[in-house]
C-alpha cells in the first residue's frame, strides 16, 4: 500500500510537470502576452504545493531558494522593463547562493582525488574564461553598467554552483548527487537561453526551451530534496538503532 501511494505521488508529480510544460509551450507558441508572462511564475508554486501535500518539511536553504527564484520569475515576467530585469538578476543570484551554501557545507575539496581536483579547477577556469568573453560582448551591447555587473555576479555564482555540483558528483556517485548536478546544468542552460532571447535574438522556440529546461530543473531539485530527506531519515533510524543496541549491550 505504501509503495503504491509513493508511486501514485510520483505519477501525479510528473503529470503536473508535463501540464506546466504544455501550458508553457502553448503560451510561447501563441505569444499571448498574459499567458506568456504568467506561465513561468506557475512552476514553483504548483510543484511546491504538490510537494507539501506528501512531504511536510522543507529546510530553510531550500525555502529561501524557492522564494528568491519565484521573485525572480515574477520580476522577469516584466522583461520589457530594465528595472525588473535587474531585480530578477538580484533574486536569482540570491537563490543560487542559497544552493551554494547548502552544498558547500557538505563539500570538502581537499578530500577529492588530486586528478579529479585538477580537472575541476581546469573546468572552472574554462567556464570563467567564457564568462569573461561573454561579459565583454554584453558590455558592448548593453549601455547600462549596473545590468552588466549583475550579469557577471549572477553568472559567477552559477559557475561556482556548477563547480560544486560536479565535484559532489565525482566525489560521491549517488542518486542525489546526480540529481543536483542535473539541477545545476538546467539552471545554467536556462540562464544562457534567457540571455540570448533578451539581448540577442528573440524567438519563441528559445523562450520555450528556456522555460522547459527551467521547469525540469525545479522538478529535479524537489526530487533532490525528497532524496535528501530519505537519506536523513535512514541515517537517523540507523543512529537510533545503534544507540538502542548499545543500551541492550
């Protein structure tokens, strides 16, 4: 009975993702302004409501991430106003910092194999170089220096998040580490597509892909929290059983 209820929740949760993606595709294809602005802001509330129906607890870093990301989504809905674009960059930066703070507490770079550590540093430097190049291009296109600075700060945090997620995966090849790496990848690709559609060429296909990838990232992050909660429960049960064994001994 318990397995069937978990299975039904997973199905409902996945169907909710498909419904949100379908609404997003319809909104971007039809280019209806109201539908286009509101679809992205639906991702986090709908998926979180379903999460809280089954799982009653969520840690403060995750709550902070979802709050800041939702505010970024709402701000970005008004993409024709420069103030809201800047506000969305600030909110997204804060949301990424929440995830960085969450994973960096469990990440010890000095315990990683030296070859893997050197590979991670190389990947980080390559991404930093591409970011610097893209920053120079954007600086020539966008006259607002504050907007360009926010772009740099937000994307540095994304590179750091990607670095930590990749290191976590290489150091500990588990389901939760794979999920977190996929979340980081989704956030990176959705951010890149968002910048392309805002600053270079607007296409409903790019907007659709950006929102679909973003929705998948939120979906995977909630699944990651579920896996982390399961691991914490197992760890607590093991500690309780170990203590009870010592008492009887």
